[in-house]
C-alpha cells in the first residue's frame, strides 16, 4: 500500500525510496530497518548541537508536564518571557522586541508586515521591498515574492508581489551592487531584506562582511529599514552567533528560526528595534500589529529554545564550532585538489563547492546522482543543483566527517558517466 503522506520538495512520481527514520542521535539518523545515516546537512539546516540533545529533550518533556498551548494575544507565560529577555540580552542592544511565530517563512512574513506597518503608522506608506538576487526567504506566497523566481515558484508567479532586486555580489562586483542599492534606496522603499553573508537555498553563495556593512550603511543613510533573515545563518552556522556580527551590522529587524530550539521543535522570532515597535504603539486599536498564528510562542517550543540558550551560555559552543570549521577545512582542502571541484569555500561550519563546469540549476542531475550515491553509503547529502555543501551538526565526530568527505571523493572518482554529465 502506498503511503498517503505527501512530502515536501519530493517528486513522488519518480518512486525514489523514502527511508523511515525511527530514532535520531547526535549526527545520525537511524531508520526502522536498522540503517544509520550521517546527517551531513543538519536535517535541512535546523539541527545545531546534535539530534535529540539531552538537555533540550529534557526541557521539552518537563514543560510538556506543565503547560500546552495557551492563547498569546493578551496572555503570557514564563518560558516565552524568559526566552524573549534572553534573546534581547544576547543580540545587539537596539533589538529590544521579540515577536513569536513558528517557522522561518512566518518570521519573514512578520518582518515584512512590521516594516510596512512601521511606514504606514508613520503616515508615510511605503510598500516596496528590496531583495538580493538568488535570495531565499521561504515558500509562502510572501516568502516566494521576496525570493528568487524559478522552477520552484513558476506556477504561482502571477500572485507574487513585485520587489526590487539588487544583483548578487559576484567577485569584483561589490561596487555595482552598492550602486544598485543606492539607486533603489533613493526610490524610498520600505526595507532591504537580505540573508547576511550566505545565500543558502540560492546555492550557498558567500559574500563579504565588508559589503554587508556597506549595504547596512546605505540603508541607514537613506532611512530604509534593514531586515536580516538569519533563519539559516543564525545560531553559529557562520562561526559567530549571528552572521551580522561578523560585519558589525545591527539590523532593524532580525528573523531567527531553524536553530532557535537547537532544531528540535518549530519556533521562530522576529526581533525589532524600539522605533518599529513604537510605530505600532498607540491608544488606537486600529494601529496594533495585526498578526498572529494559533501556536504563537508555544510553551514547549519556548522551553526547548531556553534549553538551547542555556547550552550556548554554559558550554563552549563557539569553540566547538571553530574546531568543526578547522576539521572541515582539512577535508575540504583535500577534496579541492580534485579536478572536478570548483570554487571550494567555507564559512564557519558551512562548506560548499561546485562540481564540474556545468551550469547549476536546482534540478541538475549531478546533485541528484550524488544524493543517491551518498544514500547508499549511509550519508544524507542534498546538493543544490551542482552545488554540493556540507553543514553538519556541531557534535559530529571525525569518523562521520570522513564518511561524508570520503563519499563525495569516491563519487568524483567512480561515477562512471561523469564525463557525459557536463556535455550540456
Ligand atoms: C529555511 C529558510 C527560510 C524558511 O524557513 P522555514 O522554517 O522553512 O519556513 C527562510 N529564510 C531562510 C534564509 C532560510 O534558510
């Protein structure tokens, strides 16, 4: 009997196997049939410290014994209060307000609504959002609107709202990007929305901290809000708690999700500065922030996030991340000697490279073949077209890193029809 489950980003018509996971631990997924897979992509970038982290799972169990969901409009609870206070403490001082939602996409939707609400409540309505080419901000209609257009969203394009797009800063193009941003900012857009330093789903594309800092300055000079989507880059992925930190950048609005609970359970926050909050402050109910989701600030999810933050406070997480970076660099350096590897790069725990000289599209078959090849060898990889990347949980051990990099190397050596793949 076929399963009624309809999976995300899965073409069921291909009949590809869908392994059933029964247990997770550290950097591993264990399937019902007893196989072990190394989770080289942190289960789509969510798992930070490791799967089933004992402190986070214990916090979830404990909170579940106390409270389930409660209405959050006009009500509050200790896990949400503690978490918000702690988030304000660990992020730059101007970010003082914490709005809860439940996914990266909703954190971006909330950010966009906050930005538009800010301008509207100031009596100067602005509706245009500036984004970066190749950006990704989620799969809701709003998220797709501010993200790259392509095969992912072609059927929905007539519904997506217009945005202004600045080019991605390819090497040597920094000034052109800054000029484009400057020109857009003169048109008085509501906000610039960017993924700081690394464009994730767009192909693990890196750009410099100095460029990010320049972009931030241009926005400030033109009174354009700066929204940082750190849904992927947050929680140490790039080597610091936030990617913005590497550039000394403080956004007006900050989106966090994925690693917020260590990757254990869904939760997101959109953090904002005082002026954004205060623009919605009034004795007029018509000016409140009109957004909620049923599960806003779920107490169990907040408890998981509080446990994550305790781990950050009490354990040497940044040192662990730095060490993982070094251990990956050695392996990347070896892999980079292979003739088919192009543009090898690493930032913090994120390693990426292109395979071969073919143009990258998401459906590019090299990545698909590598994914299947790795699966057979107990490694979960999910290349983006011909861009391969490794983004493991911070607890991964050397043997598992060797399995990941060894599998990629073996693929490059042994894939028999490799030559043909680049003929197109
Ligand atoms: C994953 C991601 C999102 C969307 O988050 P979901 O939890 O999948 O909705 C938004 N922005 C960035 C940068 C992401 O990587």
